[in-house]
C-alpha cells in the first residue's frame, strides 16, 4: 500500500518514534474510582478509569461538565485520594505513598498548569520557574540557572526578570508551562490551560505543550475546546465518570496523503 | 468548489497548459480537492466558450497554452469581491442523519453523536498535525512558501469547519440530555382524550420524542 510508505516519509518529531509498549508509562491510572458522599447523596465522580500516558505523549481529556475531567486530573496529580484504584507515577503508586513521599514526588515529577496561570505575583518569571527546584532543596544559584535554561528553551529568556503583571496572559501561561516542566519533571497536567486566552495565543500555548511532549514529557490536557484537543496524540472522551471512547493517535498521512507525501 | 475560478486565478499569473494548471491547483490546496486532467480540460473549454480564456500558442515542448482574457479578468475580480453564496446551503449528510435519528425507533442518538464526534476529532487531529508541519515548513523558509501558506489557510479552514461540527455535536448532545432530564422531572400531564397512542418501543424515553408528543398535544 503506497500510503504506508508515505507514512514513513513524514518527519515525526521527538518521542513519537519510541516504541511505546516497551516502555513504562509515566502515568498509569488503574481502575480509578472516586465517589463523593454516601448513601442517597452519593456522587460517582469517576467509575473505574484505566489510562496510561507514556513519555512523548499528549493525551486530551474531553467531556461535558460534570463528566469527571477535573477529578481525573486532581487524582493523577496526587491532590486528592481515590476511593479505590491506583495512580502510578513513574513506577510509584502514589495512592499508597506516605505524605512526605507524595510531596517529594509532586515536587520532582509532576507539573500543573491551570487556566489562570497561578504564578506567584511577587516573584519574577525566573523565580517562579525556579521555585519548585528550590523547594526541593536545589541551591538558589543552580535553581536560577535551570530556570533560565528552561525559559531559554521556550524563547522567554528576555522576560526572566519580569513580574507576572508585566506579562501578557499568553506569556504567563508559557512561563507556567516552563515551571511545570523545570528540572526532571516529566508529567504535566494541564487543566483548561487555554481557557483565559484568545484563540491565537491559546494555540501558541498548545504548540508549546506539544513540543515539550515531543521532547519527552508526558501530558494530560483537560479541555472542552476541540481545536486544542486536536493537538493531542489521543483524545479520551469521558461521560458520567467513565471513558466512553477514545481516538487513536493521529495518522496525518491517511488524510490528504498526496500533500503529506511531499513534506 | 469553483474549479472555474480557481483556474482563472492561476491563469491571471500568466499563460499555462492543462496539466500545469492541475498541479498548481493541487499544490495550492494541498491536494485537498484532487483534480483530474480531464476536469481541467473540460473546464478550460467551457471558459474558452464563454470568452474568459483563449488559446495562447504553444510552449517550447509543444503544450497548448491558455491565457486569461479581459472578460476573464473582470469575472475573476467579481469572484474575489462577491461573497460565497449561502442562500442554498449544501446538503449536509450529518445534519440529515441527526434530523432522521431524532425519535427514530431503535436508534441511540447519543451513540450516533459520539461516533461522529470520534471521527470529527480524529480528522481535526490529522489536520492539526499537517498544520504543524506546514508551519514548520513556512518558518523554515522553504522555497515554495507561497504554496505552504495557501495550504495552511486551507487546512485551517478545515480545522475551523470540523471544530464547528464538533461544537454543534456537543451542543446537540447537551440539549438532548437537558430535555430528557426535564421530561423526566415533569409530572405526567393529565391524560387527554386525544393523547397519541404510544407507537415507539416501550424503552424509548428520549426527550425529543416526549417533546414532539407534547407538541402534538398542544
């Protein structure tokens, strides 16, 4: 089939080429259940979710409000405890980890990006990015060097000494993304990161998240915007706390294949 | 799709022969709408009949060249200035399918919606990856930047179009869910003598059916 030959001709970036099945996922959710309340007022936020995200992969989670998207992200990041099931981050089951272990894992392995950026207003961009490293015991000098390198990677080095209120929303969100992935952190959990941004800026944030995943991070993107979800390798659909469907990884070559072959 | 005006637009840049027009049309639009060379020659002969193009000799290799006429140029200008006609929306299979699925016995309309949403988002993923490649090509300053840019615009149109479809599906589903919840919460209306007989399967509790039942009663 000529299309199959074409698919090899398409340059794929970063971690896509690694055989996924052979490697350990950065994040694994195993039969994850979260129930709030009990008896008549019991609410089943998540009803047994299985999901793995590997290095180099960006997974989008979509679903109507109340479908469990945010609960999933909160549990994946160890900010809440599941009713049953397991959350395994880089091989460690965080549902059975002690409080200190969990705090250390959150500092070292997991980065968050929120809709409203959540940068600390009294700190500069570089200080915000350096903060997780400093909290983890890295010296201020080394942390700053790592923060500057991280800002440099996303072309924001010139903004290193600006405070959040001196930056645009898009710039703040890109700094938040740098903070989420500074050091050796490989898991980024993004909750509607484009929610407060205009379409073009939102797209630049998504392109950055995509490129960080191509460079080896694993990401979950919760969004209700189909156009942003489309940057992901897989899109998982939640409804009433269950995965009802998911798309396969993109096969750009299967569509408009004549043109794709030329690239 | 206007092949006619597409060809006129290419001929405005200078005389061209048939297969050259075909390949330029496709490189502009990323082969999104492939043309066969027969379509190109059929269109050229109609354009010639209407006085919009004229044969313009041969090139060194003996290809028959076509050139745009002044009438062709003014037709092309008018085409650029004239908005695309929306008075007769093209038949849309998905709209027709959902319209038919409403209250259809044995059809789970939410499953119909999800199956389409899957395909629509998948297509958006594909377009988005191609778009990222086009942007990389443009930023890398490739020689055929103009074609890459034209293709990027076409891809983004496809992305926005599929996005509108995905949003419409989300909206339709949440409307169905809301109506179903309302129908379930409403007390049963007093039995009217003219109440329509239940014709659907007993298990069918879709909101839209109950709404249409209410409409009939009203």
